[in-house]
């Protein structure tokens, strides 16, 4: 028995609802963390949310380095 693909694919409607929720300020951060670390979340959505959080951390790090470099250059 193939247990690798036991989850149903995320439907287009579910992805659209996800994108609408992620467009709402502050709610998006709460839901990203919830979906990224909840065991009941579909693996595709969980991986997407984890990747989104990682890109956010990367962007925050780049901005922090840019601000520090700008302050040093003054």
C-alpha cells in the first residue's frame, strides 16, 4: 500500500482562500505560523507556509544588514 500520497491535493478554492487570508495584515502572520507548524495542515500548504516564513526571515535579514551598512556609512 502506498502511504506516501495519503493526503488529498489542496484544491484551487482552498488556495484562493489561503491567499485571501494571507492578504490580511497581522492575520497573515498568525495563520502562516499556524499552518506552518500544525500537524493537521495539508503537507503542501505546510511546506508553502514554512517557505514563506523563511523568505520573510531572509528579507528581514537583508534589510537589517542594509540599515546597519547605511548607518556605518554616515
